[in-house]
C-alpha cells in the first residue's frame, strides 16, 4: 500500500516523493524546506498551512503539510496566515462584550467556508452561530481542539474571526472560573523528614512516603 | 488496513476480556535497575567525553551532542559585534518558559524582547498532551508530589529545585487560569485529576489531550496583549560577553533577511527548550522541529556547566504506524485511563503506569526478544490496547477525552476505539541541561535559564506533567530574579567565543566552519536539510544544505533496495 513514487507540484515546481510521506516530509527530502514554514511537525502548531488542488477535478482545499500525505497529481501552495491583534478577555463572556471585542460577529453570511477550511474538523460556522446565540459552553467545547492555524479567518470574506473569538470565549470563561484556593500548607515537619540524609536515605524515605503521603508512624 | 497485523490484533482482542482489571506486572527496585542498565538507551554506551568547556573530560555526552559542543560557531571569525538593537531583557525562545517569563515582566518598566527561531509558540510546549501536575487532590501534598518525582528521578533531582516546583504547583495552576486556561473539571466543579506514570495519587490536570496547546495558545494570546517586542524567525547563534565573563547580549540570525543582528541586553533568559531533533542513537522524536539543543551549545560556550548530559527521556508511547505518525506522541494519559501495553501475543508484560524510563526499557526488551510487531516499512512496536478503554470506561470515552488522538489517527483510517495502536519509545525530553539555581540563574552572570534547557530538577527521569509545571514556575521565577538583579549595560564583545574557539582549535579533527566544518548550534533537524547560511547575503535563501550524512532514523522505512 505504501510503495512507489508519487509526483506532485509544490509552488508550481514538480517534486518526486515516496508514497506514504507527508507533504512536509517530502519537501524536506527534496531539499525544499525553505519553501514552507514549519513548526511542530505534529499537527498542533498551525505553521505549515497549505492549499491543495488537483488537476483532475478532485476536490482540494486547505490542510496542514505535516499531516497530509502526498498524492499523485496534487498541486500544493504555501498558505501562511499572519496573526491578528489579541483582544482582552472579559470576566465571563456576554453577547455585548464579545461584540465589542469582535464587531464582525454578525456579518457571517453562513457560506461555510470556515468549516471547510478547518484542518481539525471543527464545526466552525455552526460555532459562530452559537456565539451569536451566546451558547458559551458549546463554543468552548467546539474550540477545544483549535490549533489557531488561522485558516478559518483567512477564508472568511466577511472578516469574521472565528478562531480568535473561540479563544476569546474560552479565556473569558476561564476568568470567571473559581480559581485555586490558597490553602495554608505548612508541612515543615514532613519536609524535614523527607530531606534528611544522603541520596540513598532520601530515596528510601521518599519511597515510604509515597505509600500514603505521610511520614510512616 | 493493517492486514499485516491481523493475526496479532486478533490475539490482543482475544485476551482483552481476561485483562480487564488486571494490569501488567510491576517492575520495581533492583529488577527495574537491571532492566534500565540493559535496555535503556541512556545506558547503551554510545557516549563520550568532550575536550572543551566546563564539563571537559568529566562527563559523558551522547555522541550527537558531543559533536555539537566541539563544533565551530557559525559566526564568521572576522565578525564584529556592533550593536544593532538595545533592550533590557532578551528572552530567547518562544515556548512556555519564555512566554511565562515575558508575561511576568509586564509592567516592570523594562524593555523586553522575545526572540524565537520559528514563530511565537512553536515549541515542545504546544505539543504536550497529557497534563500538568499540581498537588490539589484528596490525600495529596507538595511533599507527596516531591516523593513521587524524586523516586522517579532516581534521587538525582536537585532537591531544592524540586521542592520549589512541587510547592508552587497549586499557585501556578491558579496563574494559568488567570491567564485564561480552561482545565477539565468533574461535574461537581473540582478539577479532574488523572494519575500519571509514577504518581501515587491522581495529580495530573488536563485539557483533554491538548493541555500544552491550551496553555500555549492562551499564553501566546496574553503575550500579544502585552508590550513585549516579539522577533520571530530570529535564531540565536551566539552570546556576547563583556570580556570578563558576563553575558551581555546575543548575535541573532534573521532568517528572513539572512542577516546577523547583534543585540545588547542587560539580562538574558535562555528558554530554548530541548534537543529531541538530535535523534540520539537513531530514535525518532516527538519534539518540534526547533528542538536541536541550541541553548546547551550557547550557554556552554559561556562557561556554563551541563548536568546529566547523558540523560534523556524516551517516551514509551511514540507512534509507529502509519509512517506519517512515527515518533509522534501518544499521550501517557491514555495509559492512566486504562490502556494496557501488550505484546504480539496479547500479553500485558509490564504495568502501563510504570515510570517512563522503566516502561520504555521494557518495551525495548520485548521487541528485541522478538515479541513485538513489525510494520510493512520495517518499524517495530508493541500494542497499546486502546479499545480496552472503551470497554472499561464506556463507549465514546476516547472521542470525548482524547479528541486529538482520535482525530490524528482518523486521518489515516485508524480508529483507536476499535484498533489498538502500535507504540515504540520516542525521544521526548532532555532530562539534563544547564545548571541553574532556584531563581534560574546560570553559572554565567547576566544569563538566566528556564524550562527544558535546564537540568537538575527532574533528575535522570521526568514524570508526566512536571514539564508544563516547570516552565510555568521557573519561567516566572527567572523573571522575578531578573527584575531584582538586572545589571547595568555592559560592553558587547565576542571574547568568550574567541577563548572557546582557541580551545576548539587544539582538538584533534577540528575543522573551522568557514573551512567547511560543522557548525553549532544546529538550528534545524538534519533531515530538513535547512542550514544556517554561513556567509549572510551571499547565498540565495532557497539554497538547501547537503544530503544528510548520517541516517537520521533507523530503519529508514523508505530505503530503496
């Protein structure tokens, strides 16, 4: 299944790759790494965004070069996305504060381009509509897996900034959450016991302490 | 899909019912020590001493790292360090440690520049999946956290650093929430805590299997709200000094304009992360493409010592199939949730929550003794029985708790809810690193360090969830220390480099970079063939380096013939 050579085009130039390779791997092997920015090579940083199309009419689209396998007849172009200015979150999202931060929220014409562009399969457009309705919990869930590659924003003709809003909603929810109580934690006696002795003795004591989290009686 | 493994997969399925509630055997104490000695790559003997710098002659280094420390600087011999940019604090590295520090310096009145070789946030932080430890559960305490990490680190941990880490856990989580991080909660609103390998109580907080991504995207956004100046695609290639041992700035390579930029700073924070892309002993890596050990090289040239240079973490569950996911991380949290590690015959040969080094060694032994599974491209591995989770925790658990894993494998037609995953150890973390004190101060005045580039905190084996805590705690502590102790602006020279070079030239086989020799820091994975252009401006930016000299990942699954 993964054998043989695959020919595709990158920025108009023909490249020969091995079947089963990712686009990024193929570019590296071909000495073409300079042509495409990369970050994690693991599908989570969003650096290596590309557009993909086929000369035979197969549907193309946008994707991550570090995850997408090479296919014969592919035409690939880099599609870098610049970040936009960050907006301060609110303490708990509200329809007013979201619209104040992102006035283009209601410009969505429901063309669904954002959903199509998302390499993480997030229902982006549906989530924008949920934002319009103030369904914060669902929005936070939708954007749990967002890598902020920015493709949804890039393809939006109405200047809606879905992923930025998704993060804004999540951060605003976090700010309203109960944080960690600053409980008093003296424990001085336990520290003295744990840190007494040489390495071997400390290891022995730590091993005992792990049993129930106390200095053994 | 995976027909070649059908027989073994059938055996895994056949033994599944009998394995419910019966984890594999524990390997502890002397048995564990013997296993590590025999099978852990740290003990393979593929190491040597170096002839230059603070550790010269004293410690053993992996061959790949030793070669970097004994390589020339890419800065031309006739380069004059004329200051192009002045700042107060120069932070090198755009991952969690660097960004935490920058946020902690907000409002201080100091000019802060954060420079990063890639883009802001492109780091190992963003790739961390399983979680962050903090002693917040029932029956837990910072002492218990300490005891777990100390035993896991084989008692090699710096007790002072480790105590700070464990005592700072709850506050650090509170700080992250204050920046806007959402951690998974139980229905009653308490944090959902998972166990990790070597935790004696559940202590790991998570945002599904995207914990590092959650932390990084939030900190990145917070940083963009701040006045910090960010220079992306600026790689640090050398430090400058005042001629008397104080680090006073850096020479950066601006990748876009292909120019060298000299920066003068009153304090520097090294937060360049780890070195998985050195692919020690040919192992694959779970690290991002920038993890090439640059910080070790830069600080070492300024007289800093490296602790535990030969201690690396091979994460037990690196991907094996498909080829595109070879070496990529399969989070440990999936084992905390009940996935067992089983061999070709469907036998659980080791407890899935053993310390990482022990589990990795057990997997290497199993494979070397012929009880692993071989892929069509020649890789080997053992099974991570993910369908077991669906059986014990209920259908849909994987999709709801591990959306990243499910999505990643779905691209290649594999559903972990139905099909077990092949795993094999992957180079994951640099346990050792630059020596620092509790405030991130290195042995070189003017230079602080935080995060994976430092050593001592984790001893010779790190626990899951302690690296995300490390960067959050020590990034901010370094910032606090810088605020207190920042020096006056000093001269910017390359005298330290000149001295280091003088020793390099006495080493047998040394070849200057300008004469075609190897240069360090490496900046990019060898496999990428990306290179520092030694003569800025003279080479077109599209030029690629030569073909890699050494195989970077055995077996090369695509090797022809």
